[in-house]
């Protein structure tokens, strides 16, 4: 209690975040009971009859579910493979820049897309990539080529999703790495320069080992959200013509839950996704601790 009183102002600052998670994350877990009931609005959650694992058995027999599951995993893997290293690479490049004006200008430019909503970003992407009147296709036609259906052709759509997500978020993610790089002891670099180490050697032997724990923690958190493939982005950009490659678990839950009224089934899908994320988080954290890292707990 003495320690609590001593740091009371810090706890007061923390209180809004605690309330947010308590109300919108932990309290809402009560609603997961719907996945095991035949939910009826008139009877409520507790009054609805129990059906056990019936919804899960029905779900696993649906070919459509396994299609959206595959899409979710593939899109998340592409984002992880191509999107996770980029903020680290860019932050190291910016860290090596000595011209402060140039450095801050680049930071501002790459941070800006993060503050643009997906509704606006979707409009920009459509204006750029639309097959009729899109800027990119207009340039292609000017050079004698044929229009490319970036947003209508299934073979291109996933690449557009992954590329636009990376474009929007990678600049923001560099902030964490830049903060970690700011804590690296400058004397290590000075000693390396005296020893004749090149810039690449300094990055490999000083920079990366110094921020390894930060990289591991961010990687674990990213693994723990593998089943989150970006609902807002896909909901804004996709259409029935690309459902086969773009429909993910979140958009599937939205359609069967809100538009078709199958609340119990959609809750079962969401609960299944959350369990997978939880298992991946635990496994990734244990692997990190086994290899000598601290992990997230």
C-alpha cells in the first residue's frame, strides 16, 4: 500500500487503459457463451439453451470456413514475411543518417499514412489502381500496355492488400525501433570505429544485438495476432469477385453474424480465432525464453 501511494499518480495515468481493457476486452468475454448456446434475443444469453459444441462441429464441416481460414493465414504470413523486417531496416537506415533535417523529413513522410483512416486510404488506392481511370493503369496505357485489374483480378488482389498495409503501417512501427536504437551506448560505436570496423560491421555486431530483445518482443506480439489479417482494410477494398482470395475470418464473421443473423455461429468462429492466437502467443513466447530471451512474461 505504501508503494501504491508513492506512485499514485502513475497508477492514475494507467487507470484509463485498465478501464478500457476491463470493459471492452475482459467483460465482453461473457458474450463468448453464445458460441455454446442457441442464442435468442428474447431469452438472452443465460436464458438461451445450451447446445455444446454443435456450432463448432457445423463450422468445421463448412468448406467456406476452411477457405477463409486459409486466406487469413496466407495474408497474415505475407504481412509477417514482407512487412515485419521493413520497419527494422528503415529504422537502421534512418539511425545512420546524420543530416537531421533530411532525417526528420523522411520520418514525417513515412509516418503520415498511419494517421489516415482505411476509408480514405481505400479511396486513394482505388484512384491509383482502378482499371478504369486509375493513375497506374493510365500510365501503363500511355506506354502502350494493357490495363491491369489490380483490384479485380484474384492473382493481384492479395499483393495489393499486403503492399498497402505495409505502406500504411511500416513508418509507424519504426518509432519503436528508433526508440530502442536511441538507447544504444555510443561508446560501443566509438570503440568499433577505433578498431577499424566498417559501418556494416557496426550494424551487425552492435546495432542488431543491442535491440535484439525489442525485435523478439515485437515478433512474439506479431505471431500472437496472426489471425488478425486486417478487417477494416479488406472490408473497404474487397468485393464478391475476389472473395475466394480475400475473404478472411473477420469479414466472414461480419457477414454471417450481422447480415445473416447467425450470432452463435459467428461467435464460434471468433472464439476459434482467438484460441489460435492465444496458442501461437504462448508457443512463440516459450520458444523465445528457451533461446535465452526474456519474452513478454
